[in-house]
C-alpha cells in the first residue's frame, strides 16, 4: 500500500487527530506498507478503499500499535504512538504508555469479537471497570446510554450468540465507545454481515460521524464513503 498524500502535521495550525508519515511495514521480506501518509483532522472521517491484500488492515493495526513499524511516524492527537525518543534514537515505548494510548483508539473489526460469555451490557462495562477503574454503577449508566445510542437497549441482557451479526457489531461499537476514544478505526465492519443487516450498522457509523467522532474507515461501501467520508483514498 502506498499513498501520495502528504500533509505536514499542524499545517493549518491545528493538531491532526491521526497523523501517519512515511510508514513502512515489512513482514519478513514482504514490504506491505511502503511510505503511507495520512492526516485526519479532529472530527473528520477518512475512508480507505482498496483491493484485498493491499495492507489496509495492517495499516489500521499499525495506527494503534498492534503492529510495529520499521520506518516512519504515527501520532494520535499529537502524541507519538508506540515509540519514544531516547538519546536521539527511537525505542519502543513502555507497555504502560502503549496500553494507555491504545485505550484511546477504538477499533471495530470485521469479525464480531465480543466476549461470548458476557451479555451485551457485560461486554460494554468490562473495560471501563477493569482499565479505567470506573465503578460498576457508573459503568452501567454509561453502557445503557451507549446501548440506547446504537439501538440495542432492548438486547442489553442477551449474550452474543443470541444476537445477529449486525446486532453484535453495534454492541462492539458501543463497547469501543465506552472507553471514550479519541478516534475510532473500523476494519470492514460490515463485510461479514448478511446484506439486510449492513444498513443498521452503517447508520450507527453515520450517526457517530455526525456527532463529530474522528474515524478511519476501511470499507467496500461506496455509498458510505460518498455520504460520510471527508476524504477517500483508493
Ligand atoms: P488488506 O486488509 O488490505 O486485505 P492486509 O493488511 O490484511 O491487507 O494484508 C496485507 C499483506 O500483508 C498480505 O499480503 C498479507 O498476506 C500480509 N500479512 C498480513 N498480516 C501478516 C502477518 N501477520 N504476517 C505475514 N504477512 C502478513
Ligand atoms: Mg483487511
């Protein structure tokens, strides 16, 4: 994957929410990302459309440091992701710093990856309690509001196996939002769904965009890209 777009960080005086510059990623001898650049201002939706195998998932995984990069820079809200400068050289950041920054980047994958042994509500309150130390009652109040927002309040006590793929994806979005992320990454969030379930999930994503969430969306949905994307890259 390559892109030609280059926008210096803060060129217009404001800090981009997502900044990637000259990102290179190799898997062994396979050079998958060859100098990828991306600048997403706060509140914008950046859609990535591209052929299978071109490195879209890998790039999203690099953005929240689920993958190491071999060259380049990634920053979220002005803070370098995954690495820090030590005596003028880049070192991988501490696990603690990486985890803190990762908790500010929400991710929704193609395959619903809810915890199967927890209800919809249980899935949503888990990380705020465990990672953020929120009280259970506060987390429940927030989770109910999020379930309302994604149209799933009546399924709060259902387990993932009792939900359709589209319903599971909407819970997965609510679960990511529960951490109050600065940015949401979507990796083909609707492509494993039966066609009649795609619309509900896209509507939740559109609403999120209208509410001002900064988003990077890998999708095949051209309509969504046209309607919601501020910037579409092929
Ligand atoms: P896309 O999401 O655009 O379909 P991917 O990012 O999944 O593409 O994959 C890009 C390329 O990187 C593919 O050739 C894939 O086989 C390879 N790749 C992805 N993950 C790994 C990995 N963990 N190890 C080795 N190769 C990988
Ligand atoms: Mg992919």
